[in-house]
C-alpha cells in the first residue's frame, strides 16, 4: 500500500482550505487498504484540519467511549451513503498545527504498518496510539527527566534480553506494561517482571512504588530485573538504543508499532534526542526472584489501616546473583 507522506498531508489540507465553504466536511482520499480508508479533511466553518479513518465492516463504539485528547478530538461521522464508518481526528482550533500534523502522520504510519491486519486489529492499534499521544501531551511534551531516562534505559535493556530468547517479539512487546502504567513493567505468563536501574557503583537503592508492586499473591512469580548501568563513551545513548531496537523489530511491523506506542506512552520522542546525550553501558544485570525473605512490604504485611506506601530497598544486600533468564521464563510458564 502506498501511504501519504507529511508533505502530501500538508498539500491536501492546503488544497481543502477556503474562506467561503459551506458548513460541513470536505475531504480528499489518501489511500485504501483492506477496508480501511484514509482521507485528509477539513471541517467548516472552523476550517480546522482532520485525518479521517474509515472502516467498511467494523462497528464503532459510542463517542463517549472514544479517547479524548488535549489539542485534538475524535468524532464519529457519516460522510456519504454507504457502509463505511468514519472516525475523524480533528485539530482543536487553538492547538498547534505542527503538533497535530505529527500526530496525524504518526496515525497514518500505524495504519501502514498494520496493512495486513484485520479492521478490528487496526482500530485497536490506532486507539492505543491515540491514547499514547494523550499521555505524551499530559506530560507537557518536554521529554524525560534524567531519572526517567535512566529508568527507560533499564527497561530497554530488559526488553533486549527478552528479545534474545525464543519468545516472539509480539509477545515481548505485549508484555511491556510499564509505559501503560502497569503495576509491574512486564506482565508475562503467570507472573511479572519489575525493572530497577541504578548508576551507583556501590549500593543499589530501588524505590518500590506501592504495596502491590512486589505482592506475589496478586501475580506469581514476580522477578526484579536489577540493572546496574555506567556512563562511558563506548556505551549507547537512549536514542541509539531505541534505534538499535527498531532495527531488531524491523521485520515485525506489528511489534514495531507496539514498540513505538510504548515509547510515546512513556514520554520518549525522537525530537528530544539532543537532550539524551549520556551513553550507558550495562555493567551488571540480575534476575532476582521475589520469594520469602525478599525485602518488601505488601498489604498482608503492614498493620491494619495502612492503605498505601512507597519505600526503598537495597538490592545489593540480596544474597546470590539471581537466576538465569531461562529459569525466569520457565517459572513464568513461557517455555
């Protein structure tokens, strides 16, 4: 399928622009693939830009259940007679056209990457990407703090190690729940993996964000992936590590799409690459099982009346070097 590029979208919007149009929609077809259509559109009298996505067979949910974003909205509409059901991603009149164009171009790329998928699968991917953009905009679009950068590098190191196993890439990317505010960073098989990162040469202070995060009565087993990083010229910056993983996923468009959605959800954006100059090397990575004796607090361990807590533990005080990744996958029921 030949997809429109950014210039074609801008040209289409410009061609649709007018000061004397009647109220309603004007649109230009961009592409059609397996029942999913794309159009560049404008809504009058506001004359705002839109990306229209049409589905031939899919029954769309009610507007109340569709995501609501900052700077854009999603409308359901009927353009013409026929069975096609349309969603319109519409720029709010006060919102930045440059940012909206980036969102629209990104949604186009999602549809392109899923050209062999069903309409329902494409719809889910599009909704997930729109939700990720919403999270990105809620953050203010200012990029990651140094602490968030470190945390993301640790999650990507864990992702790399999982991708080197026999697990399908799509399974690994579906398991990555950290960017989606999951209780743990990876939800895999019957259990979960929580990633903790440090730059400290001695001591490994890990912040636990809730009483539920290491509670294996909720999911079992739970592992902590303890990633000790260093900053060195032979390392990889965050953008370089992202580029490497993109290359690893290049032959799996669906997994690559999920990867991009997760990056956006966690607040990573390519245009901020100059901010992430530190080059990281992984000095040590340990898979630590959360079992009896592991330093943790859970709801069943605290006095009645304690409803929530955050606390810190020192992973360097744990006995042993952990278990192998093969044993992790076996205990999770993945092999």
